[in-house]
């Protein structure tokens, strides 16, 4: 059986290529049909904020890549409730559907459930 | 135990040094390293154009020697490397750039090599992530 991978994405979308490169690992794994989960933690939640204007920063929009996750077979998508609360982000306003909102204890159990973990 | 090692930090970051020390210790302990995968700023660890002052640790050279001596599979993510100007001869020619800064023992390849190593290894050990 294929080993499962949890990618923990902690970087805001416009602080450099980090968030995009983290997402690329997930999309590549999805393309290979591997069991992959994606947890948005800390500033990573800003990747899911609605109404972003990448053009104003002369950046390429990340949201199209994020919306492609289900098409790549990546459906285990999680956000950290504490990270949202700390940043005043309402989790029901985030731009991805089917996000599971997890508390700290749930996240510990989530990490435990996966074979391998990458935090970026 | 079979380890896959992923490195995300630049050549002079303490975490890149820890990655090398871990890799050396793993082999010394009789373990196997199925692949080293350099991603994000980790690609700079394979950059042979980095010049380190004489009284400092030359990490790119130490990585190169380590990988050559043990004939390890050292893979540098091609997309991350291109973005950072770390090119081998083939890519320098393809994009018509004058600087070639990656050679053997390093191979430029895609993220599939990371997933492949993750599947192959008992443990994935990451250094220099966020």
C-alpha cells in the first residue's frame, strides 16, 4: 500500500515562492495517485482568503492551483481552527470547499495518522 | 532503516549543516539513504558556484564529496533550481544562459523523485522547512 503524506503549508501566498512550491508537492503527489493530505496552518491560511488581487502585486494567482486540488484527487484538506482565530479569519469564508476545520488535538491525531509529514 | 532526506534551506543555513551531519551519521550507523532531494532554497547546496571564505565550512563542497564518496542518489528539483538560477549544462543550453553551476554527482529532476523516495523509504527526514 502506498505511504501517505501530509503536507503542512504554513506560508502566506505572497511572501515568496514558498506557498506555491509547497502546493506543487501536493499536486505532483495527486498526479501520481498517492494518498495526500494538506493542512493549512499559521500564515498558510491566508492562501485561502477570498478576494485576493494578485495582479496588484504583479504576481500570478495561486487560487487556480488551489482549486485544482480536487481534480488531482487531493480531497483531504484541513485548516487549523486556532490559526484562523488568531488571525481573525472566518473559516466559513475560505475559498476551498470541503475544508475540515481542526482543533489542536485533532491536528496531533491527524499528523499521527499519516506515514510521512512535510512542513513548508 | 531506509531514509529519504529532503532539504529546503540554503547552503549556509544551520539546518543544511544538520542535514549533512544527519546523513553522515545515518550511513555511519549502518542505515541506507535512498535519496537526497533538494527543494526550494535547498537547491543552493548543489550550487558549485558558491565560494565560501577559507575559514568557513564549505557546505556545497562537503555535500558534493559526501554524495560522490558514497555514490548516493542526489536529486535537485529542476523547477526550484531553474527559478534560482542553478543550472546544469543541459538547462543552461536550453535557456541560453552562460552559467553552469550544477554537475555530477547531482541530477536535476522533478518532484516525482521526491514522492518516489518517500514511497521507498521507511522514514522521510526533512531539514530547513518552515
